[in-house]
C-alpha cells in the first residue's frame, strides 16, 4: 500500500527547490484551472509547507494574465482564431520523433501528456490526462489516476495500453526503431510502467529523481494512440491526439490549421475556436505579418523578434502589442562526429573551442549570454565562464594556442571538412560565423545547408563532420542536459561516449541533497570542459511579440511547452 503524500507544487516553487532536502520528490498536482463565470485574477497562495496526508481537490482560478499585458476582463471570451508565425514547417506529426520547437509549439495542442506545466506559472505542474497522482515515500513509485471518458480525436477511447506503449516507445527508441531526440533523456529515470486498472497506471523509477514529474510535464512526453502506432509504426502521417484542438488542415510550408475539439474532456475550455500556424521562413516577411496583424503572435524561438524589430514594436506598436523577453534555455553549439577524424582527437576539439570568438557570434545574433554547460543557476557563473580560455577577450592568446594544438595533432597545414547547418535564418548566420572562425586556425569548412527534416535526418545517421546545432532544455535541470547530450547512447545524433562521465551523470541523478549534488556537477563540468564533447558558443535570449488582444499568453523560459493554447482567449 502506498502512503500518499500530497503537496501543491507551488510550495516547491522551482526545480531548485525540489532538489533541496527540505522539498521531497513526492508532489501532487496543482488543480486544473476551471473557467468560472467570473474568473478571479489571483492564483492560490502556496502553503507554508507540504501538507501531510490527502488534500481535497478544489477548483483553481483561471490563470492570471502575465505582465506587462493589460489586466484582462473578468469574463474570458469564447471564439476567434489565434494566428501565430513559425519559422519552419513541422516535418511530420510524430511528436515522439520531433526535436524542434515548431513541433512542440504546434502539436502539443493535439497531443497531451500525463501532466503539464501551468500555462503562465511555469514551475507549477497541473493535471492533463491524469487528474491526480500519488508518490511513494522513497520517491520511486508514481501512481497516476486518469480522467474517465477521454477519447482520441478519431472517437476511440484512451486506454492505459496507449499510455504504457507511448512511454515505452519514448524511453527505448532502439527497441521501437525510432529516433527519440528527447524521450530517452526525459525518461531516463523510468524503470517500468505497469497498468493497475482501467484508469490507473504505476510508474517505477530506478532512483529518486527530483526532476521526473517536470520531465513528464514537458511537451515531448506525449501520449499517442497505440492502435495507430502498432498498425503503422509511427504517427508521421496521422495527427490523432486527445488534446483541446484537432487537425483541420495542413498545407505544407504554408499553414497548419487546428480547430476546437468539441469533445475535450476538460469542460469549459478551450476558449478559442481554432489556431492557425503560418510557416514564414523569411524573418523580414515574418515581422511584416506581425505588424499588419496577419499573425498575432511571433515565433518563440530562434526565429523570434530581432533586437531591431523589438525596438520598432516598442516605438511604433506600443498601443497594440507587447514584447516578452524569455530566457531561452537554448544554446548554440558546434557538434563533432567522433566517428570521423580528426574530431576523435581532443586536441583538435580544444583548438576549435579556444579559437571561437563568442562575442562575435552574439553580435551577429543581436542578443545572447555567455554561459556554461548547464542552465542557470547550475554550473559556473557567467563571469567565471567569461574568463575561461576560449571565452575570454581579446582572442590573440587563444588563437595562438589553438594553432599550436592543431600542429601538435598533425594538422599544421590545416584540414578540409564539411559543416552541417539548418536553413533557418539565425542558424544559418551562426553557421557562417563558425565557418569564418574555423578558418582562423586552418579549418576549411564547406557549409551544407539543409531544411529541418533533412538536417535532423543527417544528424540521426551520423552523416556529418561538424554541425551547428542549437539545443535546448525544457525543464532546466542538469540531468536533462547530461542524459540528453553527454550520456552514452542517449542521443542518436552524435557519438560521444565516456564511461567516467556516464558514471558521474548517474551519480548526480541519484543524489537528492543539493550541496552534494552540486559538488558532483562541478566535477562533471570541469571534466567535460577538458574533453570538449561540443563547443558551447552562447545562450540565446528569445524576444516574442504578441498583440494585446491575446490574453493568457506567456512564452515561458525556453519556449518549449508553452505552445498550449487551451486557456488562451481573444479580447475581441
């Protein structure tokens, strides 16, 4: 018999809080927001300490509108179509096999997870398919009770077989012959999923993990219909979910249109009649569409507003639009294919890391921060990083040392190589910056610019020498980064492998005490800095624009799961 230990997640506040000894892994949901006739404007206050024993569930108020938008009317308005720009079309409808922001910012309205993050208060966890859950005292057993009457968009009932199958498919891509860029990392702690009864699922983890519920709440841990997956092998051509919106039409590279799911299992939402995601690849055209009102929300990602566009919005559109600055939790990197020479030689990798001018890359981007391997507040402070070889200015000493390392490795006369780049404006520009930086130490890189689908496919086959890769954290816990990009076999799109690093990654994940875990993470960071598995160029900052008539919108840190529009509404 499990001992129930509920606490409203707001009492933990942040992932950092969850990792402290005083805030145990056992947490319970923030009740799902309900659309009352007159919506309060304040969220419930967090209790001073986790409650002991069961807490009766009470309706939570509608999420308040984020600053700096005007205070919303008490009564949300039903109806209307929200339009949003995306910089790249989705490659397919299989969210399990999608890593890019356009996939999560669109398809999370179709698919759902067991739990979700609050649409505005992004460190709170809410119910989604599971209406409540219990966690064992040792933090390794999670029992989820699911809503009854949930149906797929094709009319079939959601079953626990669907949930179990989806979690296993995400956590073991090799077994299911898929590419799961996110799932294997996010579910690294999961040992098994077991069906208890018609509406109950039990998940056992290999060890206590303070980040596990947050990982489940990301947009990538989506539940998909087993009856389609088992028949067709994937969801690439089928968009069948349980979410508040369902597919209306997809005109590739033009528009993805979703319509309200009238049979949605949470009553009263969504408020909108539908959503239109316009694929607009050119940045200037995308901004023009925002200024004219064709799209009411800009893209939350590398294709968001530039600093110049932000100034225009604040100067010329202040009466009708708002700009949000969002810490992206995303960094531009250079990846090496360790299966190809000379990238298996740490001296060559260090040479690239030393020679790279981070400030030049930030200048081209227009905005960005120097940072370490982990999302803040983990890892070295920005000032510490800025003084490291490779990050410091001026670059003369670093470039000289890089040339010596190249000569020591046998490449004094330079090398020719290829450099894989994604064909989205900022990504392409960063590829061009990298090409110039590499040339300073004799590396002649031919740029290979590909659309999103081709880029990801080449990465998955390890068919590249170097790649300009922007990768992101959805949760902000170091385990997500470490298991996703530095653990042997976790990410199929490169081939880094180190047993000592694997051991330290496992050790930190099993360490709940904050100080003890920080010590392990510091050691890991030093070792990874010496090995240079990838070059961390800089951390991006997203600037997102939205018209003021769009209520209950927030891009959120990282801009990943915040594509869910069920609680969004239009003032006119």
